[in-house]
C-alpha cells in the first residue's frame, strides 16, 4: 500500500475556494482504480492549514491516478491557492497492525 500525506496552507480569503477544489478532487479520486481512501481535513490548531491523506493499493494505482485529468486540474487549481509550498510525502506500507482492546493485533 502507498500512503500519501500532503500538507498545505492557504490564506483566509482563499480558504473557501481551496475547500471546493479539495472536495472535488477527493470525490473524483475515490473513483480511481486502486484508491483505498482519499480525504482531507483542516488542522484544528492552525486555521487555514490542511492535510490530505490518500491510500493507494500500489504504486501502479498511484501512477494511474497522476495521469488522470482531474489530477492535472487539481494541481493547476491548488497551486494558485497556496500560501507557501506544499509538503507531500509518500509512504510504502509493508504491513499494518491495529490497536484492539488488548493491544496491537495484525490487521
């Protein structure tokens, strides 16, 4: 699995437009083959700071997502709304464990 974490900051006057662009991207991306999850949220301690969290089945699915027209539209649109550079990291997940009532368990 590939997990993508993107952190962005906008200005108060561009916040609503960023929300619209992000919602559109999330909805479109959830329909991409291999998308296990795609969401964003605002940092409750820092207004106008947002985190995108994407989960992809594998790198092939992620690369196919990058080739989608909605991804290109998103990249062009969000670039105009940011107050500073985006911070995006890609994580390759080899295994996952969950916290159960008695500690960590295999997923």
